[in-house]
C-alpha cells in the first residue's frame, strides 16, 4: 500500500495553526472548516482536495485507512499543488461527430486564412547574419502581386512546377498545407514587404538558405493550434472524447455541480463558482469585469486553486488583470498573479501601481519591444524595418518561453493571458495532459461571447475543476462577417460562443448568474437597451438616476435622451439617405449623414461634449472621421461598432447605414444595435430612415425611442415627431421558431428572408429618374435590380400620364416571368403610396412570341417553320423586309431581358411605340433592360444607332449585384469567361473600364476578380460522377440532408438542368419521393415559381427568378447543336442566392456532345481549382473574426 501524507495549513490574519482529527477504525478523513489551504500528497504527486470535504463534511477516501495515513509539515510541499484531470460529472453522452464537425469548420477557415500565394524570386541578397538567424532580401518578379499584409507570413521554397499545366500539384489538393522540406528547401518568416521595390525580407535560421525560383507565401494562421487540437490524426487525438464532452457543454444545459468545497466565492456567485461549467452573464455597464476580478482575487488565498484567466484582446486582458490586481489586498506583494503575453500595456500597469503583475524579465522584454516598435515607426528603409522586426521577433520568442514557464510554475496562483497565447502554449502540455494532470484547476474566459465554442472546448483542457464563462450573448459574436449564410458546422462551432444558447434572461439555471444593476446609462437609454435585449430586467444604480444628469439639448431633454432622428423628415433626397459604395469599393457610406451632423454640431453644447459616432462599416466611419477633422471636433471620434465593445461615451450617435437585407443576419444585427446603443452614458441619437426602422431588428425600438425632426431654437434643439411617423408604424417580424437550431442552414435562410430589401443609392437614383418620353437603356449584372427599375418606371409613366390615348406595353421573353413582373409592378405602385388599385387596364404585358404572332397574323402570307418560330430576330427581320414599319400601338414600352431578342426584334418593337414628338421619329419612350452575359440564345449585340434609337447619354449600367454572393458571382463569371473569352464583348470591356471586374494573372492563368458584389458566403461546390444515376442519387441525398437535417424548406431548393428530363424522371424524382419529399418538373408556361416542393426546371424557364439553393445537374449537357450554352450555364449559376452546387458526369454517352461536354467539365474543374489559388489574399474583410483579434 502506497504511503499517503496529508497536511492542513491554516492561515488567518497572520496566525498559523495546525489541527487534524484522525478517525481511528474508519476510512473517513474530516478536515476542519477553517482550512484555507488543503492538499494530499501521494508519492510526491500533489492532488487537490476538491473531490474531498473541506467544509467539515466527511467523505470516504477510497483505499485509505488510518494505518497508511501519515502527516508532514507544510514546508515539504509546494505552495500550490498540481491539479489532476478534469472530471465530467454530467453522466451524459456526447456526440463524437461534433469533434469531426469542429475540425472541418476549423480546417476550412484555416485554409481560407492561410491561402498560399505563388511568387517568383529572381535575386537573393544576404542582409544580416548571426549565430541564430540570417535575414535575406528576396527580389520578386515584376508581374507578381505583393501584398503589404504579408508581414509575419511564412515563405517556403523552392516549388517545383509540373510542366504540363503550370500549377503546383499542391494546388489541386484543398487539404495541402506545408510543402515537404525533407528532401531540401528553405523556410522563413516574412519580416517586411517593400511594395515599391518588390522586395521581401525573410528571416531564416541557419539550417536554411533561400534560392532563386518559385516559392510560396503563407499568411499567419490564427487557427493553426486549434486545428492541431482537433486534427483527427494529431497529437491531441487521445483527448477527443473529452473534447466531445466539452463541446456538448458549450451548447448549453450542462452544469453539473461540484463536490462541496470551502467557500472562496463571492456570495452572489456561489452557485456559479460551485458549478463545473458556470456562466456569469454581464449586460452592458453591469460591471462584469469588476465582479470577476473580485472573485479571482478572492481565490488567490486558496492553496488548492490555480486559475487561468483568458480574454480576447490584449486590451481586454490587461483590464481583467488590473481588476484582479486591484482587489488582491494582502496578496498583492506575494507575486502570485501574473499577466503574460507579448503585448501587455506595461505603462498602464505601472501607472496603476500594478507593475508586479508583469514578471521582472517580462517587463524588461516589454520595454525592449516597446523601444524597438518606436524605432520601427521612425525607420525609413525597408531593410531597417526588417532588421527591427527581426529583433522584435527574437524578443517575442523569448517572451513566449518565459510565458510557458509561468504557465507551468505551480507557485503562481493566477495566470492572465489572451486566449490566443493560451492556445499557442497548449501543445507544450501534451505530455502533461497525457499523464492525467492539468496545469490549472479553473479556467475563466472573459468576453466569452467573442470566443468560439471550439476554442472554449479546447481551452477547457487546461482546467481540472471548473470552467467559468464571463460575457454577454447579446453583444458581439465570435464571427461578425457580412456573409449571407455560413456552413452549419462553421456557424455552430466557430460563429457561436459558449453563451449563444442563452436567448432569454428568463428561467436561467442556477449555474448562470445574471448581473442586473447597470452603472453606465441614463435611465431612458437603459430602458431602451433593457427592453430591447434583456426582457426589461436591467435596474439602474443610484448614480445614474435622472436627478444626476444635466441638460445638453433643449429644455425638455432630461427625460428624452434616446431619440430616433428620422432622416426622411430633414429634407434629404432619397438618394442621400440610401447607401452607396465606399471610395475603395468596399463597405458602404451614407452621404446624407453629414447634413444631419452639421445641424447637430451647430449646437455649441454638443460641440464641446465628448462623444462617438458609430456605424457598421469602415468606409462610413472614415467618411465621418474626415468630417469631424474638418469641423475641428476634437472631443469626438468615429468608430465601427465592432471596435467599441467594452467602451463607453457621453454621447453616442449611431448611424444604421445600409440596415437592409444585404448585411448581417437578424440575430447579428440585433447584437450590433445593442452594442451601439449601450455605449451611451448621457445621450443616444439613432440616425435611420423609415425603411430601415421597419427592419425586424430595429422595429422593436419604436416603442421606446422618440422619433424626432431636429431644428434649432434659442435654447438649443427643438425636436418634434414627424407627421408621417406613428408610434406603431412598424412592428418586428416574429423570430419564433428560428432559435431551436439557429446554426442550421434552414434557420439562417429563414432569418435572412425576414429582412426587407432596401434600395441602394444607385437603385434609388434610377427609380427617381424623371422620364422624358425618350429612349433609355439600362444594363446591369445579374441580380442588380433591372426589373425593379422597370416596374417603378412603369408606375411613374402611369402616374404622369393620367389619360393616355394608347396603353403602355411590357414585353418580355420568358413565359414564366410574367407573374414576377406583375408582382413587382404592384409593389412599385404600393411604394408610390398611390390610393386605389393599380390600373391594369392601361398596361399590356406581352411575351415577344405573342407580339410577333399578332403582327404576322395580319399578313396571312407570312409563314415559318415550327423550329423557326423561336428565332425572334429572323422573324422580325423578315417582317420588316416584307412589310416595313408596323403601326404604333403603345405610348411607351418597357422591354425586359432584351439581350434575348436580337437587334431586328428591338428595331421592330421600337416602331410599335408612338413618337412623343411628331417632328422627331427617334423620340419614343422605349426603355430597354439588357445583360449580354445572360444572352441565352446567342443573339448578336445591337448597335443602337443602326436601330434608329439614339442612346447617347441615355445609357446606365447598374454596378452592384444584390442577388447572389460574391463567391457565386465570381465563380460563375470565371466559368463563363473560361468557355467564352470576353475580349470581344463590349459590355465586358465597360465592366473592366469601370473597375467592376479586374484581371489577375499567375503563371499563365487568369482569374477575374468581381467588384460588383461584396456579399460573402460559401464558395460553390463542384462534383464529378461516373454515371448519371450515381450523380442524381448523390444530388438526391444532398437535398434530403438539407431538408431533413438542416431544416431547409423544400421551396428554397431549385434544381436546374438541360436536356436530361427523362433521367430526372427515372432517378431523382423517385429518390426524393421515397424519402418523403415533394418534387416536380415544371417548364415554360407551366412553371410555378411559388411551388412549395423541390422545383426542377430549366435555366430558360427559371430566368428572372432566384432561389436560396441552386443545384445544377449534368452541367456537361449544357450543349445545344454545335455550341456550348455558356450563357445558359452562367444564368443558371447566377440564380443562386446563398448556395450553388454543381454536378457533372465524366461519361458522356452522346458522341455529338462529348467533346463540348468535356470542355464544360474541364472549365468547371479548372475554375474550382483556381478559385482556391486566387482567393482574396491579404484582403481584410469589412469585419474580423474574434480569432483574428
């Protein structure tokens, strides 16, 4: 029997006392209730007593009897014992597949972050050498792009290229990461990039020497350690079962109690601190950082406790460390609490008298790093900057080694670090974990709402006793990206935190403690915030009662400090209210905001007050930051909402720029709005249009905000409710049913569909354009809103011509499109706020086939073959040659999808419109809507002057696509250009000239970057199958998965095909029916776009429509006669709003289509590969992920 030693150390008010009562004849050990430091040592291994009784209650100790228990003086034992492994007391099963899901999500995000770029080094120069490393200057070939964000990236070479296609084999493998250097090569860190001279400065250790030739550059991978933890073949594989349980805990509802312990918790946190998995929920201004700082400081006196505290950013980590330090009391001088990491604010700690929280050597390293950074700011040459960065890198590596030692030092009771630093160090403990020992008893995660579930579960491996999450699920989430949807695995494990399941403050479990008293906001502001996200439970502390506030604006402002400034009520043009692209093409700006701010800042009291302007987009923030500088408003700043969590300001002006359906999901918008409002202490002013306030994430505020139109009077501002605004003018859409599985694709799509589209500034300008009875040409990319403009222009024509002598015509080319055109006209009429029903008797909506048939019936001698009836251009040409111009029949004409009609058809249609000026035959109100990329029938491009239509100065190109995501549009465009090079297309040349598309080149391969869409989402997927049956079965399985596992509505899935109708009837329809799904084939006039099942149709029939998920089957069959139907394939791809899934067969039975079918599959495969090669490299997204912070 092993000898067991036990010791009790009592320390209270400086006195020491030992007391132990052994119960003879029993296996029970009882410890006195005054013990503050207790542990048992078995064979030199210290094990904490957290599973034993340290509050006077007895507990049986397995295999321990009085005969083998002895005692030793406390001096023989370390100050803090090494904790043992975490115990899962939930007695519940965890799904092992969650670890696999998390890895797939992490891996895909990791690949996106570390997308390698291929460069060609033509010269190498040694800059500096010492015993540890050498620094080289690599000169890069001129035609390769260098990105300034490569500082800190990794360079690896050389790369051997296969001669047959010019692309490295690694590019063909999406799982490829680092090239194998075992047979030679070099690897180093990029220190500096000289964009002008096209030089990279790289640091290598002495084992490597770079050489001229091709090499890779990999950006820094923030998720590299997390990927290692979850890798199915990695060194943490033995802990994946434990990880599965931790992942389950992050999903909520798992709060097993701990064994009774000596109480070191704050009274209000007793139930939380005594839970294995606890949550401290701190709404804005409730002092959660102060509270948790007090709790951690209180535990420093517990010898059985060792705590790791992590937070998301260096600033937040410094703050929590200082709060702990300020509450240490008698323990402040014992050096038991350390803040580690490479970017701690040393000056801040010393200013607060807490310099000892930084270890002495760490403080010296921080000082040296700070000096080097100051020199870096002054350095003028790239070489000098590279040398300084190398020095900083060496100091930071030494700092990391010191941090690792502190993580292991059992004499340190509390370690405070960033989450990323804790993850970086984690692999060094793999052997310790394998021995069943953890470095810490407790893990506290501050700002846990910003930490992904996968990260929380990984970090929890550090703790043996408890995990405590501190944060607010109603504030920013781990990933705040403008993505239409996220893959469900990414949404569940990376975009959601361990707090995301907390959707209401009602009926919380005992292990979740909600802080309710707020100390920041004026009561009228806190009421808005409380009712908006916290079920009205927030309470105001005494120091924020109404009597403590002074007036700022006007005589009656003391009780009305949360206002909605109604932009529509201030004389702004509709275009000024709408959002337009930022000057760099990224983000959005609202030009009318400056006008409102000029009114506000004309009040002296507001000018001298400090405050912050908040907006969702960097472009708008910079736009207003320039205004503040021009106006000498030194006390004011402008910032994105994402950078303000944890901060506050006296006055907050929150601008809801582009608060429509193209931004975030409803739930993320709610968090952004909540963060923005809750920064305000004294005043909250929300700038929003009426359309924006009707969004489901803003409409609830109408019950608590004061709608205002601002004017100046002698005492300041006079605010009044605009006459057009009623208190209940908008109500939020119900979000019930979306929270059961909010990460699923179905829930994400349902959220997205409840948002209301808002016109962009470009769309608003066109909608409001005054028609003058002359021709207009509107060109635009797919999804830009051409049909929307058509509908509004038609309504304008009806309103401005009360009693026309002839009707207005709408001519279109797709039979199934008519219901959509009618619906959009009706919406335009309602938007114009016209009374009464729309006068449909004044409008004729006609298919081009009907128009041609009627004209030909007037001349019985005209005839054509059955096949020739679809050649509209030939029929129109024949009519004009035989019978000349027809008689005008309409006062105005609107032609949708004009690219499918051909120049002679357009010439014929123009003659059907009455001239508005009898003396000018070209003065016809013919309005043509055109996109040559969707030219399904290969019609020739018209020259307008040859058609007798003067379009000089009357042509507009709509430059923004709102239907699909950027990855879908970019993928589709590159497939189109891969099949039909765009050099001769005048529309393409104009897109390129306007900067809407940009050509990138690498190693002889081209990629067209799309700049007319900035909505992110998943990249399209492409799969090749051996047989048509295998293909359609795989498609069926995927559809069943989407509907039954992901909760997608069948009506949100559309399958598009060309030429395989019989195969779909034989394989796909029966498969879906067998799995309980309704699906049907619809084409032409029979196509019902409102069909609630899975609709299967052709691109021709579905043109003009869209769906959340588009599946294209047998892409190799997009062949007609002797040509590839590249425009039809492009049209099919651009019908997808969120997900595009393309399938093809490698075996093509029809010999006539075999060669062209292979060209199609080759183009798709190459685009699929190149989409990974040319991923936006180093381009910062509009918002960042928490991991990148």
